[in-house]
C-alpha cells in the first residue's frame, strides 16, 4: 500500500504563526508550507496488519475494484445471510467455473 508522503523539517526551522495576514504572507511566498502532524495509528492497527499478513502467507491476494452502482447493488442483493461481499464473489466465480467445466 502506498503511503502519503510526509513533509518534515528540522525542529529549529519550524515556526508557529497565528492565522491572519502574517500566515497568509508566508504561505503566499511559496517558501513556507503548512505542517500537519500525522494522526496516531488506531488501536486495532496491529491486529488488522497481522490478519492481512496471515492471509498473504495463505496465498490470498488483494484486489481493489471500482464498480458501477448497479453492479454493486446486484452483487449486494446476491448475499446470503451472514455472507460478505467477497464471499458472494467467490461463490459466483465458483458457480461460473463449474458451469463452464473449468
């Protein structure tokens, strides 16, 4: 997963400026940029990453797909009780492979 770039600067060059004309002037110069502190990792991040790592070791691959709303709704409507969207896709692909003799 690609992480966002992080802008960093030596502590002695950082300046705290109150919003207003001074801040606008510094930002307009192009030499100054606003610095935002990164958000801390959420509580379950280690658990989620460990789960993903176990899945990768089991041969799972990640895919990211943008679907038209109609296709998404059709897939969502095919879900059985307690089934995830990934389960629906897996079941439908298995069904299609059985039908084609593959």
